[in-house]
């Protein structure tokens, strides 16, 4: 069994869904379990819809609802589905849009958009796309079955990034889905969404359908999880920034997680957890170039010293520095310092601390800056720590983090040296540095406007391009191609 997840770009419209249908049919003998994202842009549309509803703009809300509805119906028609399914699809679409309209109406009336309602509204994208894909696969003669992931994936109440209860979820999935697969059914599962024990709809975080796929892979003990995207695989750097960036043939779960954390939008970072635990390889494949081998993610990193080094980057960051003799040198200080940051819900991308403990810097997304500063200042004030002599906080905005990731750097001399000399030669000023003690990651913070230059300089100096290209040319794994028709 292979779990195959198709992202929004792979489902942008009828033409793309046909392409997806062709792929699923081609691998039908591998007993695919299909997981889908919403059609491209639909989740963003739904979030905008929710925001318009709470601002009390009924005209705009109905306009947006209309557009969403028309788009899904049009693509269904282009797929030739409307008549073929005896009006059933029509009725199902109708029911979903009536429900969505009802929820938006509630938000309009109450002028209140809870995270719970936002999750419910966001859930419609996957519920709609899964309906279309199910019917399209049926029209190809496959025994596709619509599966609402909410009936199986149990989460807590952290709306927007819900935490999965693995015991309950795996039990449900094994009971609910395995028997059908064994009988030759082909489940089409809504990505991204789950449900609390109390029955509220939750989402697993943006781009969470990858995670859904890997949860399914873990529960059903799939042979592999394939993430179908619009790119050939994980690249040595963002190809939009670096022309010589190349697809890598193989990386480890840990490298993939680090890359995802530092902005490479290839795969959701949580995806690696269930796969790693169940020893299930993940393969990144291109829907629009299905014969390319893609990138294989397993526990085994590439050969030591030869594995490519990957350069990843995120901009729009702020670097917060706390300094002051008054607060440091006490055990537990870092914990206390960062607790209000965590409680504010801010994700820290890197920390660097001088050994005198005189200052600590950490990088966060600029969007989180305001609430983080508020939380820190309040905490310091409450403890009487704020003030020039005791501690003060400085902020540098418009920064970026550039991460060099790779098992290839473990135990190798001189990688950090090459990174910094490359940046120095390119005239990029390094503001803060952190190296993970796992030796899988070196992260530097620089000015945002230097990002492109910095990424290029590092990528070219480490010369990952050629080695990676050689690897990428290897043929695809035989496992599935042998089974394909
Ligand atoms: N549709 C959701 C999003 O856009 C989930 C996903 O695409 O994986 O975030
Ligand atoms: Mg998406």
C-alpha cells in the first residue's frame, strides 16, 4: 500500500485533477490511499471569507461564497462529473455550500470569529476537493471512496495547529480504512482536518495535508508515503534564489525536518514524525513530471562527506536581544526569559547566547514581534527587572535566517569556515550565529536584503550543485515501477 498525497497546485482545476487521476490509475496495483489538499488557493479564500464575515460585510461574503461555489461546480462540469453521478455530486456540493453559508452567517451575526469557527470554515476546502477527486477516480473505473478524516483523526482543542491523539487515531484508521483497502477500495481522504472528542472540527496547521498523509502511512503501515507536488523534489536551495540549485535524490528525516523548519516549503515539518516512527520512506514526487525520481526521505542520510548540503532561508524575521548584567548568571535564567515568549505563542527559530550570559538573542517571525515584546516587557516589569542598569531589550527588524543543513557536515572540518568566508567575501554581515550540536545545522541571521546574496554565496561555496545533480540522475526505485501498468 502506498499513501499518495496531492497538494493544492496538483488539484488546481479539472486539467490537473485529470493528471492526478492518471497517476492514481497508473499505480492502482500498489493499492493507493489518496490524501488531498484543497484546490489551489481555496484555503486562503476560506480564511478571507471568515475574516470578511466577522467584519460584517454580507455583500462581500455572499460574493466570495458564490465564487467558490462556481469554481468547484465549473471544475466538476469540466471533469464531466455533474451528469454522470446522477446528480449525487450536485447534491453533495449543495449540502456543503449550504453548511458553509450557515457558518458564515453565524459569524456575521455574532461579529465573532473564534479559532474554532475559523477551523470549521477552513475545513471545507478539503471536503470539497475530496468529493471531486473521488468522483473523478470513479469515472475512471476505480473503486474510490470519499473519507472524511474527521471521522478518524482525533485531536485536542488547539485549533489551528491541533495535536493528534495517535493511539485513538491509529485505532480508528486501522478499523475504519484497512478492511476497505483489503477489499480493493481506494479511499480518498481529506487532508488537513481532524476532530476533537467533543466533535469540533480542527485543522493540523497550514500545509497540514502532508502530515495527514504520514499519519495514514503510519497507521496503515504503508510501504511508502508519496507527496505529489509541483516540484521535482527537495532542492539544495530555493531555485528561485539560486539558479544552480539541484534536486537531491535522498535525504534523512532529520535533514528534511530541518529544511522544512527553515522555510523550504516542500513538506510540512510534522510529516516526518509518524514516518520516522514507522520506518516509512517518504518520497517527494512531481505531479507534472511523474517520471522524475523525486527525493526519497528515509532514516539513512546520504553517504558521509558526500551527502549534499542544503541551504534554506526565511525572511521577515526579527532578532530580539536581551542584555543586562542584572538578569544573567543565575541558573534557570534562560528558561525564565523564554517562558513568556513561549506563552505568547511565538515560535523561536534560533537562539544564540554569549558565554558571559550577558546577552541572549533569538530570531522570531516579525509578525510575532509585537505580542512577544509585550509579553517580555510585562514579565520583566512584574519582576522589577526592566531598566538600563538591569536589562534591556533591543530589536532588529527585517532580518533573515539562513540555515545550512545536512548530515554531510557531521564530523567534517571547515564547513562553518566556508560558510562564513563565503558570506564575508559576498559582503554579507552576519548578525547572529547558532550551530546545532547535532552538527546537522548552522544558522546565521543577516539583514533581509542580503538574503539572496547570502544564500547564493553559501550554496556556491559549498558547491553542492554538482554532487546533488549526479545523485538526482539515478533511476526511480524499482518497487513501484515494477508494479505499474
Ligand atoms: N489546504 C491546507 C492549506 O492550504 C492544507 C494543505 O494544503 O496541506 O494550508
Ligand atoms: Mg496548500
